[in-house]
C-alpha cells in the first residue's frame, strides 16, 4: 500500500480492528494504537486496565476450560456472566448461578487458550420498563479530545442477553447523564484512545451507571439514527478523523426520537418460510424504512447470538409515541418458521415469546441451552 501514499484508514468492523491498527502503524496513519486496540477487543484485559486506573471495579476472571471455573467463580461471585473474551452480537453470552452450572456451560462452549472466555460480575439493572436497563454512549475522539455525540437508549433485552431495539436520545435525568458522560471520558482516557469513533455500554444500576463494555468502533446502525435526528454525518466524521482533522462535536440536541427495532431469529434451529406484512409496515405512520435481512427459504442455525431477521427504522415526536409505533409495526408483521416438530406462524410482537425462542430450563443444575427441535 505504501506506493499509493494513503491519506487515512478506518474500519467499522469489530473483527478488523487489530488488522487495521497494524496497517495504520506500518503506514504511519492516525488510528488506535495496537495496545489500545488490544484493550478494546480483549474484554478481560480491558477490565484489568480500567480497574488499575480506578475507573471500573467490575470483578472478572479469564477461563480457558471447565477446570478454571471454580477459581473464577470464587473471585467473581455468583450469579455471573460468561462470555467470550473477544466477540460481539451477544455470541455465547450466558448467565450462570453456580459452579456446577458454569462448568457444564463452559464444557459446551469453545473455551480454550486460543479462545478464552471471561467470567464477570453480573450487574443488576433497575426496572425501567418499557425501557431497557442499559444504554450506550457514541463518542468521536480527535487528538485525545472526546466529543460525546449521543446517548443511545435501548429496548428490553431478550434472554439471555439479546438486543431488540435502540433509540436516540435516551431518556435519563441530568445527574445520570452527567455521570455517564464523565465515566465515558475517563474510560476513553484510561484505554489510551487518541483518535476514532468508539461505543461504550453501561448498565443502569441502583448505584449508578456501571460499565458493560467498551468497543473501539462506531456502534451499529448509528448513522441512520443520527441522520433522522438532525445529528452529524457519522461516516463523514469518522473519515475526517481518519484524515487527521481536528473534530469537536456537541451532544445531540433534538426535538424528536429516532428508533430502530428488529426481530430475532429463534434460538431453536429452523427455516424461515414466509414474511408477511412488510408493505403494510412501510406505509405506517412514523416508519421511515423497513428492510428484511433473511430471505424466505433460508436455514437458521439457532443459538443465542443476535441474528437479526430485519430492521425497522422510524422517527416519533416523543418516547411514548415511539413505543406505540414499534408495537403497531411489529404486530403487523408475521413470520412462518419450519422447525423439526412442525411449522409456526407468529407476529413480530409474539416472536420473542414463542417456545422456540426461549431459553430451555436448567438441566441437572446445568446451563440453559437452546430448546432442541422435537422429532415428528
């Protein structure tokens, strides 16, 4: 690449962060340093660095197999979260309540020295229904200066930890907003972030916001919400930072609410056979767009990773109207799946509660698993 004298480099892909950092270093281009990138993609090292800096005190331990579980649970306590040290989209993220449960779970997960998992303190969120109990902060960093662009509100999680919706702006009181932004600034500094777009998630607990995780790239689908609320062009902002420009942006100030919601593939393996109601949804009030991501006839492997079937985008006058608009749209959609035991047709509103989209009960004191298809 050197003969082409590139002016900048960036990525929006979590898995490409280390490769992009290596190229940036070789080409002397602005990007996260290799150390910062390593801290961003390794959830255990990230916690350790933030603990040493006095920014985050969430207990965590690394495990490479079932034999590591007892010591990890003794350090972290139960209940606890088990998840890959690197990864996204809620891949293999589970809640465990005991050593026996964790040992069985880790025995079925691909934990190894090459792909370690982490056990983390379970953060209990406040009951904020119909809102979710967590949020994220979207930040642009230029020459070490952090500009917080927006605080993203979230919908309730579907077990075990699958996201269902998000919106701009989050609804929170001024004191909580101030604390969330202060913590984000401290996290950015502690991890050595000097340049680029970052995404930081917090659980809204009874004792204040607590860090869930930090990501060294822009949050998913944020460009769309920024455009619908009069915010900056985030793709252009990321490119300007990559080109070495100094960027400073104000926190979003808007008189409307942009939202996104999506339907999740079932936990049990299936085949998507039909999607009905798309035309009706696209004509509904407050809906800006509706895109399907999975064609009918596609086999779905199941599992607990966030696998979006579609994406609904809209704009409402306020948060209450937003929930009404999402409910109207999700109720108008219907999905037909073929499972091993037969076919099921449900609306988008019913999909999260269908038996094939729930975690199975604990078995012999062990981990929750996807409910398997039943033979005919």
